[in-house]
């Protein structure tokens, strides 16, 4: 089955308030001097906005465009063809990152419906897992993309982290041991245009402010502006500018914990595109990287830098391994909800629906099913 053609949208012509992100030119990596420069730039990004861009990352323009074409084909299938591959509420509750997850009832976050359809494929996807017919001929090439990100791009970034933390490369690489994470995945995503009434109802929000759970999230940059980053300096959301054939990378909660909070897991959101693009369908390709499931999320042991900065102690009162952390966050542990314009006080676990924020859909829980209260977390399986 051939893929339908896909033509990227033209970039917006509107003048937006863009965040100034550090760019890592990965062509410098093989040169010792260039690698030192990259480590300094990564440190600046990690302790600044918690976002950066990558250029010359090794994914060819052809492969890049092909992934966007596959994503478009997968996400524009008729609903009846997607239905057999949708994640069930039970699978979603268990944190299984597989299959389609549609906008609507399964996609509510904080009462604001995610108008984001997406399809996830695990990096260690079982060979017998069913996929839509149009995807099957392209599974191998998609797995190759995931493996390249994991064994090339991710590995290089981890080497830079080792340089920053002044520890051996082996120490950092071991946090992402091959085969150690069963929840790394690639995501194909689609945002459909909203009516004016819907936009007003949901305050132009497609996905409210949040942090990602893992190490880094790799987004294939695409021209329809919608991603915004919360600037730590003045609590203002700013737009992320399109970088043709670049990767937009954000730091996640796991990496923040592995560095004692030195690296920032930055709040970001998806909003209504600018006027000249809001009638367009937005297609995305994202790869989520995570430490090995059994890796405890505590600061890297023996890092002189973390010791000097006083960042060598866990930032949580409860220590989790990665797998337990995912489960705990799924059920409310430090699952902070953020105002759509400013961060909440992250020391508080106040309920999102205490009257301070709108609840346009009438949802009074975490959004999908009856979980434990937000202020209660799931104890670690390793807890005494």
C-alpha cells in the first residue's frame, strides 16, 4: 500500500515572540575541541530553558521527510480503520504507550480535551503486535529511525552529559542500557483545526502546560507554529521557531532527577497556531527517550560537579526507579497541573478543579478514570 503524498505547510509569516534556544551542531562531535564546545552549549541549554535544537544530527532529509509522510498517512486514516488499534482505558491506566490514542474522552488533561490524536510504536515493539495495514511495510524503516536516535544521537548527548558531570562515559551510558527501557517509543501525532467557538471555549489550548517524564524528547521540527516554552525568567510562554530538518529537544523529569535538579525539565504546551496557519492540520513525529526501567532516579554518584553545586542529593522524598516513577506519576505523584498562563506553585498539590480554573467539560478527576487523589502517590516497589 503506497503512502499518500505529504507537503509540509509554509512557515508562518506572523512575527511571534520566539524563545532563543541553543543549537547543537552535531557535526562538531567527532572533533575534540568541537565536542568541548557542544558540552558547554548543552550545559547552557540544560540550566537555561531546558530546550534546545539539534542540527546535522545524522537523520537524512529523505528519512526525515519520509517519517512525516508516514505520520500523515497513519493519522489521516478513517476512524473505523483506527478503531481496532486504539489503546483501551485499561491499557491507558497501566501506562501502555501503544497504538492510537484519540482526542476526546481518552485524551482529556485537566478538563481541557487534547485535540491531539496520536499513535505510538515502542522501540522494543513485539513482532506480533498488530498495526494498520498502511503501517506494516514501513515498520522496519521506522524501527531503524528509532534505533538511530537511540544508538547515535542519544548516545552522543549522554557522552556530553558525562563531560559536564565530570564522570566516565560508561557511568552515564549505563543509565540507558540497551534493552533496559520498555517504554521508549516514537509517536505520530495530529492536531486538527478548531472552530472559533472551540478555540474560545478552551482558551486556544490544545495541550496544557506540562513536563515530559523521560530523559529527552526529540521532536521533528515542522513549520506550523504551536509549541510554546515557559520562560523561567519571567513566567512567560514563548514560541518555538521552526528549524527546517532540525530536531527540537526538551529535557525531561528523569534527567532532572539524575542531575539533582541541575538540568531543567521545562514546562511546555501546544496552542492554537497563528492566524495564517490555524486552518491547517498539524502533523508531528516525536521520539521519547527514557532511562532503563530499573534505574533509580537519583543524582549520578561521584559527580564532582553535582557535589560542588550541592546537587548530589535526591530531589524527591521518595526514590523511584524509572518504571515505578512512570506508574507513580500516572496515579498522581507530583503530577502538577499548571495554569494555562503561568505555573502553579509547584510545592502545592492543590486540586486543579478547586474553582480557580475552568472545567468546561465537567471533569472532576484526573480526566480519564477514577485514580487516587492527586496529592497521593504510588509508593515505590522498592520502598521498605
